[in-house]
C-alpha cells in the first residue's frame, strides 16, 4: 500500500506538468492560428476592396470567405482559449455556449455552401463563358452570397432549440454539436448534409476538369476575311463587306476605289489571344478555388471522421491526442485561404505588388482580363 501511495504521489505532479504543457501548446498554437488568420484575411480583404481591378465575381466570393474567417477568428477562438485557460471548463453561461456553437457551425456550413456555389460558377466560366460574363454581375453575386448565408443559418439554427443539442464538449474544449450514438442522435442529418455538399463540390470540379481535358486539342476559330487584289466581288453587298473588312484592318492589297483617302485601321493581331489568356486566367482561378476546397476537406476530414465514429459506434474510444489534433486542424482552416490565394493566383500577387511596392519586388505588367 505504501508503494502504491508513493506511486500516486509521484505520478500526480508529472500528470499536472503534462496537462500544463499541453495547455500551453494549445494556447500558443491557437494564438498563432488566430494571428495568421486575422492578418492574412484582413490583408486580402483590404486588397480586394481597394483594388478596383479585382472587383469581379470570383473575388467577391473570396472577399466573403475572408470576412467570415475574420469574424470566426475574432469571435469564436477567444472562447476556446478561455476554456483552455480555465482547465478545459466552460466559464460562461449555457446561452453563451449555444451562441458560440451556433456561430462555429454557421461558419463551417457557410464555407461548404459557398465553395459549392463557387464550383458551379467556375464550371460556367469555363464551359459557358458567354453566359457567365453576361449574367454573373454584382447583383447575381450578392444574391448567391445571401442565399449561402440563408442556407447556413437554416442548418446551424435548429440546434439552438435543442435539436442536435449544442453543448460544451470537454474533450474538444469548445461548444459544438453533442455527437451521440445514432439511435439517440439528432446530428446525423447535419453531418450527412455537410458530407454531401463537400462531395458534390468535388464532383463539379471533376466535371470541369473533364470538360477541359476533352477540349484541350480544340483550335480557336480562325477569321478568314474577304480580300481581293482587284476588288471585283459578286453578289449583294459583297464589295461593301470587303471594304468594311479592309477598313477594320483585315484587307490586303490595294485600296478600294471608293475608299481612297481613308486610312486603314491597324488590326490587333492578338485579339484572339486575349480570349485565350482570359481562359487561362479562369483556369488559374478555378485551380485556386479547388485547392481551397481540397484544403477544407483535408483539414476537416479527421474531425468529421471522429464525429461519424461516435455516431455509428456505441462508446467508440477516440484517442484524445487524435481528437485534439483534429479540432485544431479544423481551426487552422480559418487561416489557410489567404495563403492559398496568394500562392496560386498570379493576379493577386501582381496587385499586391502594385499596392505595396515598398515591401515586395519589382512590379510586373498586369495580364489582360477583358470580356470579348
């Protein structure tokens, strides 16, 4: 008995030291994630708001993502840090816990719904670009964003009334869904909806990649204007059309007799290249958004897997180290979008150099981005 007592006395301080070290690591890592998220998302938001050349449909959605991550980092993460500092206990009221959990789930579904809508718009920009440029204006983007927020609120609000109850989960050190066994569980529908949204988003991107692959060998249409060496055309309006082509810069040979004294316009030989450059830019933006979507899936997959394990396996033992790492990976998603955006979007890097020339390298010319 004496040996057992001595063992317990010696192990208690070591456990206390381990818990203190784990809390310090969690606080430091979450503080780092919070700082990166606030700095990156605020900087990218200011760039998108300040630069008028970035006032386009894909960047309106990116701005909404950044602002949502800013609010999540500034509102939700401090409560998690407070619960860690309080010894993995919730120091506030039950209503406050429900509100924080509501906002956490709201931002999670918001990212999922918005990335799905972005994937649809990316497919339209590649496969139906004329319709996309005609319809995808500021009002359409605002309507899509409002729809996304409405759907997100509809998914996150019911648990406030104890439908899939929001509670403080000590193992996760946050207020969120209480995931119970499937027979006594109300959260299965919410988790299935999240999985379906993310899966459907990837299906849309796969369809877009298949479209690009199928059309990779198509050559651009070649304009063959009507030209002549002696301007003897036949048919109604033939000579007039040929003269119009000559004025536009397509004609070769002598000046038409009726247009002597009129200067021929210089034809921009890269007019078709503008369309090709624009197509490449849309592919780069689509690649950026797909990497954002893939990163969202990678960072949330461990936590979602743990939730499904607790739902479908009664009393499933989830290792504490795995659960803590999964929760912190879901937190890291809030700071990933600005890093991905600057790494995989040349246009954002160019505009960042233009706005902050004193802290970055030499400026490079802006690629053409116009609607033909």
